[in-house]
C-alpha cells in the first residue's frame, strides 16, 4: 500500500498544500512547530478519520475557517483510489472516488497505517481503556468484521447495564430476559476475545526477534489479560454468580470491555520496573511486528509512520530498524535534525523541508 499524493486545505497550519510522495522512504524535517508532524498526522487522519494527537477534531481546522479536508490517492496492489476526509463544525464526511460513504466503519478498514511517536509510551502507563482502544484500532484495520462485533457487543452491554439497574430498582423484573442478554453478550464477547487473542499471539511470534535485532538483546512478549479465556458454559455460570453484585451497581463486571494487555521484558512487567527508554523500545518493536502481521494477513504492507524517530534512537538502531523493513514498505520519518541522518539514507530517500506550513522537496 502506498500514498501517491496528499492535498491539505485549512488543515492545521497548511492553507492549501499539494504534495507527492516517494513510494519508499520519505524523510520530513524542520524545526519544532513548523508542521512536519502535522503532515504525517494528515496521512493518519486520511486512513482512520481521526488524529493520533488530539481527540477534538475542531483543533485540526485553521482558526477562522469553517472546515478542513485531507485528500489523497492510495495505491493498494494494482488499485488506485482517491480518499477524502472533511471536518467541519457540523461533523465529519468521508468519500472514496467522490462517492460519499455513510458509515465511518465502512471507510476505516480501507487504508492501513502503523504509527510510532514519542508519547506512545502512554500506552504502557495509561488506563486499560486506552490500551483497549489501541487493540481495537489495530485489529479493525485488518478485519472489517471486528468493528461490527464491537458495535454489537457495546449495544448489548448498554442494554444489559440498563436492565441490571431496572432489576435493582424494581426487583420483580424478569431474570429470564437478563439471561437472554447475558447469552448474547457472551456470544459476541467470545468472538472479540478470539480476535484479540490471535492478534496478540501473532504479534508475539515476531516481537522478540524484532526487539533483539534492533536493540541487541532482550526477551519481549505481550501478555493478554482477559476474563473470557473460558468456555461459553463456564462464562454463563460466572455471570450468574455475579448477578447480585452487578445489580447492586448497575454494571456488567466481566467481559472484553475490561480486557487489558501488558509488556513483559525478560520476565518482568515493563509498567512496574521498565525505564522510559525500554518502554519506547517495546512499543516500537510492537509497531514493526504489526507491519509484518498486516503483510501476512492482507498480503500487502501498510504505510509506516515514524514520528520524530531520530530524537529517540541512535543511528545504529535506526539502521537496524530499516534493515527489518522490506523496501516495499512506504515509510515516513520526521526529524528536526537532517544532519543526524546517515548519508546512505539520504541517498535512498525523498527529503522534504517544512517551514511554517510550506513544504520544499530537497531532492528527487
């Protein structure tokens, strides 16, 4: 998968930008605050309709403007299509080849992007809900049906929680209906569990080798934490034991909406004892593993974004990363210091200099 070109209108500090990209390595450099990260943020937005930096879309629109849009041509195998995401005060619109897509869920599975950025370590130190978001984003990029499952599960969960409150308040409501909701919740939940379990198992099949190739040593794995590692019959029995507790608080106490994962390095939990550097290294290794996984499942590579990579790693480790990547992986690296980049990389890359919302191609 490649992004051929990109057009930005009223996006962040870009008034009107049209830019073409190299199908291999693209290096974007400039001082902090000039817009280099905004450029890769736009690529991410084009794929997933959301920013990796903020939750409120209105901050992506230039001050004084009513809307902004990101548009780009994406080559997937032999198929070239035009994608567009428009943001306004009224909401968000998406298009493929000028055809409006009504459901965002039908759009976000079309472009696969893997991203690493310095604050990614928040994944390790943040709440389980944030880590579940990471799992959901990555799995949904590969499997369209996963988003549908999540939607169905959340609908049943909402209904079940509301009915638990009703049982608590009125007591004489039908327990049979709760059993029906529970069985449906387990049905969807088991499928979600299977997707997550298999995703993490596949990540683990690559991650130690990748970690050792980049950093020299270390046994790294991802540990999936879930209450759903049971049979359907066992789960239904667990739910029955929890009924009184759940009615007391009006919430479902077990299920994929409580899942979590953790990084284990050399037998120790990174969250408890790992350094900031080790945490960043673990996240980076996971991201490279995702690139391989997407290739294995979809039979093509995703777009890879490495934001501010050179501030995180030395030249040797960056060289090790690039050795892991097939030349077919279209990669975007942002940096503040072009002088820190090895000459052989400069020769293999298209270089872009960003200055206050203006982009200049320095070679190619």
